[in-house]
């Protein structure tokens, strides 16, 4: 598949969600790593960027106790996420919002105790600008939780699968300038807990 336009846009993602494409589900192991690094929410605000079907945002909200907002540029993904809020307790808030262009002041909270982004960083065209926007959203002492595939970890030679990983340069860009960088590996994925 040749990609010509931006991979950080609704034009790219909306047709994929609308046609039924889904992404790697969260495993118990991944959830455990996230729980260990993020800790209890105690009603503090959390922002999940590129929330997709909302699984991670719901976990933050219902299991860890963060007051969570999920943002995604795809209306179909958000509709899928909102449709799963079937419990009696209020679920996360959902916003159709583009992290690359959206007005940060329009988000429900000015600063977030945690910002998460799972399988999203790879697709940001301007990764430096993306990380800079996340820094502006993090509260002092907050944590940026990133889950991304690392290039070269798959045994396949299929270029479509190989391109799912980030390069060493992209990893260095992601981890530069934080006071604390913790990582945990999960087969082809790496989880990062980054603190300002
Ligand atoms: C591979 S999916 C991952 C979805 C979800 N985080 C998960 O782990 O299943 C990437 C998600 O990022 C969203 N996305 C991509 N670019 C975005 C942008 N500029 N602003 C907001 N969401 C974006 C897509 O719509 C898509 O839902």
C-alpha cells in the first residue's frame, strides 16, 4: 500500500474504521504494565489520544479511576467507543478532535495527570510537534504513556507489517528531554512512561 497523504488525519483513518478495520486488542499483560506505571487515578484527568474503539480510555476511567477523555479524529471510531458505554456509571468523555491541529484550550481540562497514546505515535507526520503538544497538555509530575511497535522486531518480510514500527530515530525523538524515561517490552511493542 502506498500512502500519499497524511497518516495523522481523519482522511486516512475514517475509511479504515468505517470499513471495519480493528487494531491489536489490549492484553492482560499490557494492561498490567500500564496499571503499574500509571497507578490509581483518584479522579484526576486523563487524556487518551487516538482512542479508537475506546478500550484503553474505558480501562483508565472505570478500572483505574481517572476522569478520562478520549479523543480521536475518526467519527466512526468515536461512535464505536461511545456505543460501548453501556454501564450505569458514567463513562469517559469522547471528542472528535485532531491532536495535530485542534485548539488545546478547547479540551475539557487545561492539564492532564496522564496522557496516553497507544499505536498512534507511529502515524504522526511531525513527531516533534506532536510530542511538543503533549508536553503542553501534561500537568507537572504527569506521565505520558506511549505504546508503539518497534521496527525490526517482526520476523516477517512483509513490508506492510514491517512499516508498523517506529525507527530508532523516532524512538530517540520520543524519549529526548524527559526527566524520567521508563520502558517495558512486550513482543513487538514497547511501552514508555515519560515524565517531564
Ligand atoms: C492504530 S489506531 C489505534 C487505536 C487505539 N489507540 C488502539 O490502541 O486500539 C490509531 C488511532 O489514532 C487515531 N488518530 C490518528 N491521527 C490522529 C489525529 N491527528 N488526531 C486524533 N486521532 C488520530 C486514528 O483515528 C486511530 O483511531
